[in-house]
C-alpha cells in the first residue's frame, strides 16, 4: 500500500476533511488544458443556454428535490 494511503488511514475524521478540502482547492486551479475537450464543450453549451435565458441556475437543494421527485423510491 502506498505510504500516502497508510497516512490517510491513520488520520482523524477532521484531518481527512481538511485533506479533502486541500485537494479540492488544489484541483480547482488546474490548468484549463487538463480539462477534457468534451467537458469544456459541455460547459460552453450550458453557459450559452444560461446566457440566452433558455436555462437558469437553481439552488442545489431545489435540484435535489427535483431529482428525488423524478425518481421516487
């Protein structure tokens, strides 16, 4: 097992969350050339729909309710 995985296993829950936050922040500033072309195109299409008023952003809580209602248990 790689050393980093062993270290993660020994972390407290708080340390694991701090590490996840650090990794997420680090990934958030990744160069745009690392984003796959298909993903960049999908984002551009979404941005165009929002800019034209065809689509509008909604709060994550509202989105979860829509998804939950679309796929009832």
